C-alpha cells in the first residue's frame, strides 16, 4: 500500500514541474517585447511604384536658340559700322535701314569713341516736331539693322536704340561707292563716295573734310553758350566745264540777332582764264534782293531723282540808269520743308553773272550733275 501511494505522488510532482516549465517558456520578457514604433509591421505585398511624371507635349520646355548676334563677335571701335552699298542688284534701288539712338553730347562721344567713328547727329521730323537723334549706322537689310539695335541695347543700356524708316537709294554702278561706315581714306576720314564727288567738284581733300565737318557740327561755342544750328548738307557739282578751277572756297557761320537758329553757309566760285565764272552757295547771311525788276528770258525745270525741284533761269536786269542791261543765269535746288508741309525750302543757289557768264547749255549740265557730298546722311 505504501508503494502504491508513492507512485501517484511522484506523478503529481512531475505534472506540476511540467506546468512550471511551460509557464516559463510562454512568459514574455519585457526586453523581448517588440516596440510597435521601432519595429513596424511590414506588409509582405510588393509596393506599387509611383508613375514618373512626363512633360505635356503641348507645352515643351523652351530651349535657347542657337543664333548668336553676329555683332557680338565683331571688333570695335570701327571707322564706320554700316553695310556696303551693293554694286550689283536685281533692282536699281536698295533700302537702307538706319539705326538711331537718342541724342546727347555724351552719347555721341561714347559711340564715336567706342563703336562707330562716323556716327553723326541728325534732325528728324514727325508731325511737325523736330527731334535730335544720333544716326549710328545704316544697313541694307532690316534683320541686320535689328541685330545691331539689339547689340547696342546690350552694350549701352542707358540709350534707346531703334530702327528708323528705310530710305530708298539708287544703286550706283561704281564698284568703289560705299555707304555709311565704309572709310576709304583713313588719313582724312573721307568715304570713297564723298572723295569721288569732291574730286569731281575739283575740291582738295582738306576742303572736302571741312565740308563734312561742317555737316556734323550742330553746336558751336559763342560767348560761353551753345547755339543750336540748322542742319546743312553740302551739295556739289560733279560736272565742271573744262578749264574752270576753284577760285574761292569759304565756310561761314551766320549769327544774325533775332534769328531763332544759326547756320553755316558755304560758297564756291569757279573761274576760267577768260574771266567767265559761276558760283554755288547754300545761302547768304543777309537777305538778297534785286536792284531792278528782272525779266525772265528762259525758265527751265530740270528733272531730278535726288531733289524735289531743280530750277534754272536766264534773267535779264535793267539798270537804274537804263544805260545797259545785265544778264544772269540763276538756278536753285529745292526740297520739301519739314517745318512747313507743302512748301519748298531752298538748299542751294547757282549764279553766273557779269559781262561774261557761262553759256546756257553748260549751266544745264552743271545743275543736272548736282549731288550730295555725303550720300550717307
């Protein structure tokens, strides 16, 4: 009986020990318990990748164009910046597109010193309003004119550059004719076109240069002040009769009290060995008048594609003493007057008088040959 009682006690002890072991094995240790924040539950599913955004085809990202301004790689300063006049063209005319900037003495000096040595002051008129501008250069295509305007805008941010209305010029057959910006004679800074026209008028390089300087000189110091001057453009005969030579050449400043503006005038007298003479001039500082009533014997209007009107007259004067008559061949070149639309303004006078004036046929040739010294202005 004792043995039988011992066996059940042993079995009970063994069962209790097994329960304790199971309890230890299943009890959670505080250090072993996973933190829900430090070890998140990771889904076993493969994540779906986000789609890569693509640009909308209708709104492409702009890219810079590969068309650099040709003037950015050009070297400056230059004697002149404009295009050469073409000598061969499908038409007999060419458009010249000028580039202007607002005028000031400092702007003009900066441009002449650093960019274009032949830049000059120009007076433009629009709606009867005068405006002073600097013409920097002229180009034979509007595209190049706009490229040069943009170039000036990047280099001189303080100036307002713009392309003006084109002017139409006849294409001359001479291969050496050049436009604004082409300087052939560096010693005198005279373009080849001005040099050839001046030479045809039998002027010296010094006289040609003085006329060009006169055209560009619009302010002069007078008693510590600057007077604004009217623009004067030199006009010369490209035909001079044989044996006639320049007898007198003069440039003067007209400064008359009470005048609204002052101006330069120039005059040239030609004479031959027979004492026959003629002269041209832009005007007189004093008002001219006839000392007797003239009788117009011949009156001719000469066709011209350079000027609005070219007149030539053969005039006879009767002296006050009525002892003799004087004859004179008188001509004038006229253009439209921007200050008074519809009216004409005298640009140049021609006169051959005295006891031995030139003949009528030669006078016509002289007037037909008249041309601007500076075709670029």
